[in-house]
């Protein structure tokens, strides 16, 4: 096993973790800031959570397709 493969795998998983975190945190933060700006209660935060969950689900579907294609090859 080459020594370069191990760090490459770690980087792949680190990137995946960053994508997952960003897909949940960015819409939530945007919702919080919009709620603060428009002085609304949790309306935009809830919309941000919903958007984050949708983005997360789409990301999981994309990863699933990618892994299935890798297994079929």
C-alpha cells in the first residue's frame, strides 16, 4: 500500500465532513441573521433548518449514487 493513499482517503472524508457541516450550518446561520434583521421570531431559522435538511438529503443521495457507481465498476 502506498503511503500517499492513506492521506488522500483522510482528505476525502474530511471534505465530506466539511460539506455536511456547511450544508447544515450555513442555512441555519442565514435564517438566524434574517430573523434578527426582520425582527421575526423563529420563522427564518425554521426555514433554514428545513433548507439544510433538504440540502443534506440531496448530498446523501449524491454520495450514495457515487458509491454505487464505484461498486459497479
